[in-house]
C-alpha cells in the first residue's frame, strides 16, 4: 500500500515548548476571557502584521460574522461564490443578501463586474483573497469610495502576505484571518479581525462577548472568545512562521517544476507574487489533458493520496443557497469543476511531491 498523503497537515510547535508555555495556566487557573496569552498574542500579531487594531476570535467564521455586524451593514453585499461556505454564510446569517459576482482567472472577484451589480441597497463588498491570491485592491477601493460602500476582505488564506510593500492586513475596512488547524498559521481553531477604524474596538470586543458593555448588554452579541490554550498555540506557532512558509515555498517550487509544462494543467501563477503558499491549486482542462478533475482525484486516491476539490461546488450552487440568491457566475462554476488542491503543508516531503506529480503525468 502506498504511503498515505492527506491534502493538509497542521503545523505544530515542539511539544515540550508548548507544555512549558501553558504550565502557568495551572497556577493562574485563568483559561479564557482576555487572559495573558490572549493579550500577548494580540501584541505579537500587531507587530507581525504591522497593524494597529487587531482582535482575536475563537474561529475565523465568527470573526467574519462579527465584522459584518460591527459595520452595521444592511441590504445587499457584493461577494464571490468561489470561496469556502463561511463567506456566504456570514452574510446570510447577518440577515443580509449576498449578490454574487463572477471571478477572474486568478480566482478572485472580477472587479470589472462589481459596479453593474451595485443597487441602492448595496452596503458593502466582501471579497476573498482566494488561495492567497490578492484581489485587485486599488480598483475595489476606488469603487467602494465612489459608491460609499464598506470593503471587507476574507483574508483567511492570506496570513503573512504583503501587497505593494504593505502588510495585507492593512487593506479594506476590515480583514478577517482564519487560524484554523489547516491554515498557514494556526491556533488550533481561531481567527482575527484587523480593522481600520479604531473606534470599532469596543464594539467588536463587546459583540464577541455576548454584547456586554460593563453590566449592560448593548448589542445582540455572540460568544466568540479565543481561549488561552489556543492563544498559547498561536504564540508558539508564530515563532516558526517564517520557516513554515519557507518550507511551503520549497514544496510549491517542486510542484511547479514537475507540472509547469504539462498540456492541460494550469498552475496558480499568481502565488509567487505574494508568497504564503497556503494551497497548491491546479486546474485540469479535460479537453487538453484528456482527464477531468474528478478522474484525477480518483486516480490519486487509488495511490492513497487525498487531494481536495476546494472550492466545489460554488456557494451559490449549494442547496442552502441555490435559487435563493442572484448571480450569473459562469467562470466560478467552471473553475469549481476543474480545480483540485494538491497536498500542501510545510512538512510534505519533496519526494512525495515528485511521486504525486508522476501519478498525474502517467494518467
Ligand atoms: C477557513 C476559511 C474560513 C473560516 O475560517 P474558520 O477559522 O475555519 O472558521 C473562512 N473563509 C475562507 C475562505 C476559509 O478558507
């Protein structure tokens, strides 16, 4: 039986180091609600992301839900269906209407199609830096200014990236980062918001803690606090982040080398520009390659290699949302049928990458 390779594997700190880190918790017995590690991680992230306003969450999804609530949005939100369901659910669960915009070759929202979707009900654009590929920030910003809209980035895939020499965290009104176990940087589960307007600080903090402001409840809040074990994991993982990303880069380069000149296979060329190597997405053009994405996935699985159809289906084709919300998004639908994310994680062996590529070549 071939060695099993899963699509991802969590980055973890040295075991003794983590144990040493969490030891004080057995003294303090303070496990959540803005504990010492929570606050330490906030400061370390501010410095790493070069951002002034950072708040931590139990997961990325609730961070996004709270972001939309904190901005007091209403009506329609222009967004992409080529994303993890979290993006769309955050909109709908806030009582807002997602208006789906198609995507470009680099998988991000097609900014040239945004303006035609704006109505008098539109209040924001929620775009996604898909696979770490950065959206057309300047255009989106210009459209938002012209029409007085808020801009939220689902930056779940973009941790550690820079754009135009500036940390990616500093674009848009709010950016959400996910620290889920499968992401480039993890706190087991977790996430954060980075926001421009400092005056949102107390509101965001309150909403993620039941809406509490002192003894009063000022907002219909939720419970989305990050606990101390998560924060400690984050502090330990953050120390290794540069090495982790460098190891991912080597994996990515090995894939590129093996797959770049196979007809019918399209690799993610945008990745090298921004550098966090979060995923290794590949598009299979059946008419040229001879096999479709599903056939490739099955073939790999026969060799105990588990790639993932990420993102498939598009969120506007999922039963919960299909037919309920507008959207003419043929490119997103096509990409969702052709895309396969190959195994990608820092500790993936280069010989396993070569083996995966050989299986694909031999198909
Ligand atoms: C992972 C992810 C999320 C949600 O993050 P969690 O931390 O798992 O809640 C949201 N959007 C996208 C695009 C993601 O990949």
